[in-house]
């Protein structure tokens, strides 16, 4: 185990972090839309949201990645593995985030929104000033948790040939015959990234003035 | 998948794969639950020198990907004299992974029991063991049910990862058929539908159980 190998694994960790950040961010945006759809009073929208969440939460990410990786070329979209990986991770996390957000919105105390109506706020003001901030406070810890889950789940993109941390460790393990060391160091990198995300999450909570609800 | 005779030939292997998936899932869930309960109780009632190392082990398992743990166990194991076949390695890895998460779920449940209930037990002269068995464990069961069902579903989905270390479970069997017959996307689609059905069934059973146990809830 030389310093060079640790640096090589470090580049894998950068790839893992990049994949996770992109899929978490895009997944949040899609998650908000899916959450809105499943809370909608329009039945087809509501059902679309429910089925979307159920499917992408119910299928193992590995199977989802294989599906996307093999189906896209058949649709005429010859995308590189990294794009298929990003699509898979994003779809998966968007479903989890939609469900988390839905839980947050549903659990905002109705009295708070009634109070908003009483003082003459309109629907938009109630949503933006009361419902959304409280839902965010309720869901931030779960969203941080989801970021950690995706960081770990991103290890599966190694299966579709993306050179992330796990893939790098696999390659180095077979070329150096040091699997124990390689996977242990890869694990340490994941742990480090997760600790950063965990602390970052609580720091973000403080920054936004959110108390644990 | 136009060639149905190929499918018919591969069917026994796929059915075996499905059984292996279900068997490993249930075995790992049961082992993980028992070990997780032991860890939770040891950390709750044991001395600090038991709690601290367990805290670290649980943290490491929860902070690293299951795939890396499995690789470490399966490819790294032989270097420390732990030579396991894919299936036992997968089962052991999955059970340990489940145990770490279950221990946290159960510990949360133990900590959420209102202290007044335990005090009430002490007041009427129950022994410590009786308090754990008659008050803490039943109350904890109700508290942890939703999170535990969720964990069962997670473990079911993680069994698919075991195909990567060549455990001949469902994903391995179906993708094997897919690559032998150039039906990659059909194979993945079938897998998605089977796992989706299984996870929905598990979730549904969990919700049913929750409703059945609802009447035991205090206030």
C-alpha cells in the first residue's frame, strides 16, 4: 500500500462525490415535482406520483441501473455508462426524496395554516411562508440521511463500468493483489465522505436557523 | 425473448434463484434482527467498554456501502484466513449489514420507551429481566415496527447486490439468461417487476401488521 494508491483511490472518491452531488441535486428538483404531483387533487397526477415513488423505491438500484444501461441503447440513445449511472441514481433518489418531502408536508400542523388564513395570507403566502419552511425543517435530517444513502448506493455504478471509488478499488485490488487494503481504504474514504455530509447537514440546519423539530 | 424454448430450459435455474433470494433474505433478516437486538441491549445496559466498540463497528457498517463490505469479506477474507464460498459470504455479510441497522432501530425504540412505564414496573416489584421482557420489549416492538419493515425491504433489495460476487440468486440467474440469449433489457425488466412485486407485498404485509397491532398502542 503506497501513497500513490491512496491518491488514485482519492480520485475515485472525487468521482463518487461528483456523481452523488449531481444526482442528489437533480433528484431534489424532480423529487419536489413528484411530491407536488402525489399531493395533487388531480387523480391522474396523484397516481403518477404514487406509482413513480413505489416503483423507483421498490426496485433494487442494481436492477434499475442494468435496466437503464440496456434499455437506452435500444431506444436509440447510445449514452456512456456514466450518463446511465447518473440517470439511475437520480431517478432512485428523486423517489425517496419525494416521499420524504410528502411526509414533511403532510405533517405540518393544520392549525399553523389556519392561523395564516386568519391573518389574511393568501394560498401562495401560506405555502411559501408557513408550509414549505416547516416541511423543510421536518425533512432536512431525512434528506441528509438520503444524501448518505445515495453516496453509498453510488458504489453500484461500478457495475456499469463507471470509474468511481468502488471501481477504482476493484481495479487496483486485482492489479496489486491487495484486496483487503484496497477495499479497506475505499471504505475509509466512504466513511470520511459520509462524516462530511453528516456534519455539513447539521451545519446547514444551523445556517438556515432550523431547530430539530 | 422470442425464443421460448431457451426460456423453458433456463426456468429451473431462475426458479432456484428466486428461492435462494427469498431464503437468503429471510435468513439474513432473522440473523440480523437477533444480532441487532443483542447489540442494542448490550449497548443500552452494558458497560461503556462494550458500548464504545459496538458504536464504532455499527458506525463503520452504516457508513460504508454494502458492496464494499461484501468485496472486503469475499476478496479480502482469504488473506486473513477467511475463505468463504459466495453464498455463505453473502449471507454473513448481509446479516451483519442488517444487524448494524437493526441495532440502531431497536436502540432508538428502547430509548423512546417512556421512563414512567419502567418506573411503574419497578414500583410493583418486577425484576429487571421482567421489566425488559414484559414492558420494554413489547413497547419497543410497536415503536420500531415501521422502521423494521422498511429495513426488511432494504435487505430484500440488497440481495440483488450479491449477484456481483456470483451468488446464484435471482438477479444472477436472470441476467445470466439475459446475456446468454442477448435479451439484456428484457431480463432487467423482468427483474424489476419481480422485485417491485416482492417489495410492495412486504410493505403491504407490514402495513397490515401495523394496523393489527395498533390496538395495543397506549393512547
